[in-house]
C-alpha cells in the first residue's frame, strides 16, 4: 500500500523504520513543526523528521492538520492508509476519510485501558503488571476507534516509563506492519472496543511528577519510575528549590524515618515515606546535572532530619 506516516517523537521512529523496510511505500511523512529546546532555545526537527529526511521521504509539517495546504497535499498523495504513532495533534474530520483505509493508530496500551496521551506513564504509576499495544482505526473520539490487533508486554519490577516505552515502540512496530499487511490482503477488519475496562491517561504535567512522601513506599517508587525520564520526578528542598529525583530503591522494612525525612551517610541517602523508605539514586540539584545522591549529599551537607517536600504533604 501507499502510505502517509504520521509521528513525531523517538518512540515513533521504530515504526517508521519498519515501514520503510516493509512491502509498503512510505510516500510522505507528517510530523509536528520544528520545536525550540535546549538552553539556547534553538529550533530542532523531530526525530521522525530527521529519519524521514535521511530516507529521502517528503516531510509535511503543518501547524495544524486542518490547514488547507496540508489537506490538499494529502488528497494529492492518494495514499491507501495513514499509520500513526504519537503524532501529537488531533486529526480533524476533514482528513479522516481521505486515505482509502483510514488512519491506523499504534497506541501503547491494550485498549480500552489507558486512552490518552500518556498510557505508559499511567500504567506504571497504577502498578499494572501487564500492558501492551493496540492498532486501531482513528475516529473522532479519543482512542475510541475499532481495534485491528493487540500485543501484551510484561511490566518489569524496575521499569521506568522510558524502558517500557522503548520495548513497546519496537514490538509495536511489528504489530503495525502486520496490521497493514493484513488490511491490504483483505483478511482483517476492525472490531469495536469493549464498553468495560475503560481508563484514561491524560498528559503527565509537571505537578503530577511531584513526589508525595506521605504516600506508601510502593506508590512513591511507581510515580518516580512513571515520570522517568519525562517530565522527571521532583521534590523540594527546605529553601523551596527543586531537587530532581531519579529512580529509587524501595526499602519497605525501614520505618524509623518520617515522610520526607532525609538521612545521609557516606554511601547512601534515605528518605522516609508514608510506609517504609527509599534509597535515592540519581538526583538533579538546582542548576546542575544529575549526580549520585551520596555525591550530592557530601557537597550539600543536609542535616539529618531535613524534610523534603514539606509543603506537599497532601
């Protein structure tokens, strides 16, 4: 089939790679416009755009997918299907029926669980033991379209959102290609999603990544892993400055520290929770790069009994 691929972040690149190597033709790529990042706030292309340009594929970067120029170019391309992986913008009704077989989305959950922008992060924060990926046909509802296929993936005990997303991105790429193959062969029709088991996964905002030390140790651990690498878990120091928190080691049998209470030795830094404690791994002090917590403590010299995140006890 002749395809328009839509995607933006690094998690979409394995699918683009798989489609470029498949029997299908990637006629063009749709991705978000270049975005400013880094200390200099310079413009950078998306990972998908970089890979498409390397492959010599036409790249379309409309401000909005409803723009008349984009809709006209989409019509001219005469694609059979438009596979989508984390494109990052809502597709308007004016484009949904242009490809013959519609827009086929690869979503990183087993729908109808975790509909929304951050399914992997929410699965980790909720403590799911199994997640997966789904291909479905996009309709006007948010991740509500009929399903073509699914795969499952075990959540490992120390997975971060980055770890899990990387595995799903590569496994899902194969699922997406198999789905498009079967659509072209006429042997696959989408099936409506079940009405039960719906859950939602809105974007993880910065405040969602704040560590609530009053929560049980397993909940603290899951939230930190679910927010790693982005947007990054954090707490506050007694002076109100933010301290970035990387993945921690849960210590459920340590009960002599109050929630948020810090104890530093030459080798480790412990923080109490609402039940148990954690050993800090990498931390990011204000204005500095990530470092081992023990190295930070040697320089910062926090007193035993220092309380982290004292204003976020709720």
